[in-house]
């Protein structure tokens, strides 16, 4: 059973078109893999150009799906604080708010008495 000539190249091209693994040494292929999906971009452009109400709704749905997918991906990158860090920063905020409120209350009381003295 003989292999067909060029079948390896054909399979590699099919894998590339399906979004298969990107070779590590090919910078242009990596850049193309990071680019937005041309099919999605084309569908959005067609939906915008057609102008039918069902096409507009489909375009909005695709846009929302894309946004949610990207938001989920970005949230995976977030470093969330631990419970101990959250309690510590919350207590610092509450103490600072209490001090500022106390200061503003004293200043308000003092200015009120000064203005009351001049108005008598």
C-alpha cells in the first residue's frame, strides 16, 4: 500500500484550516492564529450589509457571544485576592472612612458655630 505523494502536506494544510496546532517556529502562522476568525468577521459584515431584521438579530447575538467568550477568557487571567487579603483591605477602608467622616463632622460643626457667631 503506497502513500499518495503530498498527503502529509495536504493533511497539514487541512489541520491549519481547522485551527490545528501552530508550529512553534513559524511567526507568521502564530500571528494568523491570534487574529480574529475570518468566518466570524465575514458573518458579522454580511449581517450588517444585508439589513434584514433577522440578520441584524443574528449579528447582535454573534457579537454578544463573542464578547462573553472573550470576557470569560480574560477572567481566567485575573489574580483574585485571598479571604485574608479581602478582610484586611476592607477593614482599612472602613477605618479610613470613619476617620474622614469624623474629621468632616468636626470641621462642619466648627464652621457652623463660627458662621452662627457672625450672624448674631
